[in-house]
C-alpha cells in the first residue's frame, strides 16, 4: 500500500509483518538499475533530516495484473551492494528525483538575455 501525505509530499509505504503489525516506510529514492525499477526505503520512525544515519531497504518495484505497485524486498547481497552504490551516486542531487539531474533549474548558460538589460525603470522612454 502506498500513500502520499499531501502536506509533506512524501510517499509512505505501509507493509505488514508476519504478526500483522503495520510498518511504515518512506521513499528516499526511486531509480532504475539494469532495466528494473527500485525504491530505496527508510523507516518512517527514523528522521528524514538525518539521511546519513538512515538504514535503507531496497525493494524491486513492479506492477501486478491490476496495475498496482508491488514492492518486493531485495534479498540478494550482491544486488543490494550494487543498488547501494547507485543510491549513493544519486542521493546528493538536490532534486531527489533519482533522474540523474543536478537539481539546478537555474542554468545561466541557457539564458537568452541578462535580466539587468531589461530594467523596468527604463520603460518611460516607450510611454507616449
């Protein structure tokens, strides 16, 4: 089950353990590796502000016959190591989307003009 908290914009995934107790995790990252999609999850009981100390659980994400997301915990240690390396490489990006971008929307090289050239105070010469 996957819920989104509207006020926090954080995906919370709820699992049930063998005894039926609900365990809440939040999605730290979502990414693709070798053609499959994975989610890096941390316990909702841990602080999101302290990402360095988070215990991360990786799940392969797929869709069932009805189109619902299925989170299957990764149990292969070699794959976990690979996923952790991918996670480490993307978690430093400010956007946090896992897309590989640098999170910098303000790319000065693409600006067509300098904002200072178009100062609103100089509009008087165009008034008639």
